[in-house]
């Protein structure tokens, strides 16, 4: 918890520096991409062996930037017979309550009556372990599956009596099965492009009736953000475009997460819409650096959990869950030489967020991933 004085005197901290460097990276991406391929010295081309797939007219998934930054889901397809297993670890840190696009002090909404709430969430850590599989029965069609384990921890402060407490929950999150269909493939000497459509089905494997101990009521149903997922059937449509030059690559994806039914507790998460664009530059055969911007917007919860007590904390209000965010992120992809294994890391932070608050804002996030194709 930040002291009040920090709100008025905020020295350049690590987070601000990181946001600044991410912003600079994003602003300079067009400069990297603007580098005309034709201006490369010819000798440079000889560094790439044709066996690596680099000098063919076809799109190559074998180069480090042959995959998007690791935070992009369903970014690539495989050739017929291709298998891939992947593991991603995601961490997100949330702190500071937002109302609209500005952060507000907890004392602005929580305290003794007549404040609307007594308890303020002060920070939250979200961790996710995602296991995924891909299999391509044909060159055009790739099937995907994913499940994840979620670990949540939230700290609170009761501003009426000063008491602090923590709630935690962990377990299986929502799962998905999907298909990616590549409908466009444009080979070229200088520029290769591809595009695919995706459709995933969300499986309601997350439990949304997790309990926790809260001072006052004791053991009780935890508020919405402490449940392990949406717990509803839904679909995830997506459209992905990929481009590849000799040493650079770029892409974009539009996707949505649309819930089609209420969960076991009688409510439904708000739909989520996302657009992301990235550019990457390959430094050599095995490493590439990327910058990405992602805009997302998501709705409030429809309905409500009848077993959730009317707790005096904003996290128990289904109409304080929606929001929009613009994230900037930078990443590195490694194609481990001599293998079909990859590792990747991406780190990002919101450049702007506008939340139906008071609601905890995102502070920064990271995703670390490993992928094995065979
Ligand atoms: Cu794959």
C-alpha cells in the first residue's frame, strides 16, 4: 500500500521508467520497419542458409519472429502433420484503484459511513500457467487446445477500522478448444504474407464458487475478480494477419471473447474485444525483438451471484468490472539453434486505462513461454 504522501510526490520509480521505455520502443518501431529490404548489403543475404527457409519465397515459421510475441494467442498455424506443445506463465500485477481513466485514493470511496464502501482492494497478483497443444491435420487447418491453472491473491484494507486482510484462490481456469483456418498465403521475394481465421470454444471448466475468509462474515463466497474464470460457455473468434520481410516481420490480430450462457452461479462475464499490432526485427537466425500495442475493451458482468453477500467492497459489485485499456509491450523470441524448441518473453504495461470503478488497475504484466514443435 502506498502512503498518501506518494500520491503527491511520485519520484521516478521502476514502473514509470518501464512505461517510458515501452512507449519509446513503440514509437521507434516504425523506424525499424521502415528499413527497406533492398538497402541491405547483398553479403548479408549469404549469412542465411536457404535450408533455414529464409530465402525461399514462402513464409517461414522456423525463424525466431516466425511466431508473434508470446502474448498473442492463436497467432500461427502449422504445416500438415505438425504438432506443438506450449507452456506459458503469465503474471499480472494490479494496484491503485481507478475510476474512469484516473487513479483515485482509496479514501475517496472507502471509509466509515457515509462513504459508499468500507473496504478497498489495495493490490492484486494474478498468475496463470497455460498449457496448450496444436495439431495440423492439413496445411490449412490447425486445431488448438488449452487449459490453465490460475493463482489469485488480493490485499484489502478496511478504511473504517484500519484492518488489512488478504484473500486467495487457485485452481483450474477456463479451457478452450479451437481451430485456425489459413485462407490466404501470399509468397514473395521481399514480402510474404498470410492470414487465418480462428474460432475457439470456451469450456466452463473454472469454478466460480470459491470461498475465502473475510473479517466479519468469516468464510464466504469470494467476490467476482477472485473467482477462477468466467465459468461460462463461449466462443473466441479471431482474424490474424502476418507479414514477413527478410529481417523484419509484422502482424495484427482482432479477437473477441463472447460468452453465450450464464455460469453455474447465474451470471455472465462481459464480452471482451481486442485488437493488437506488432512489429519484430530479427537480429540473427535465433533471436528477434518485438514491440506491440494492444487495445482491449470488456463489459460488466450481467446478472449477479446470488450467494455473494452485499459486501462493502467494490469487487462485489457486478457493475464495476468493465473497462478499456491500451497496453504497450516489448518482447524477445528465441529459436533455440539446432532444435525445434522456442522460448519467448514479453513484458507490458498499460499506457492508458479507463475502468468502471473504483476498480484495481493493471500495473504491469509479463508472459514467459516455451514451445516445442515436432
Ligand atoms: Cu504452434
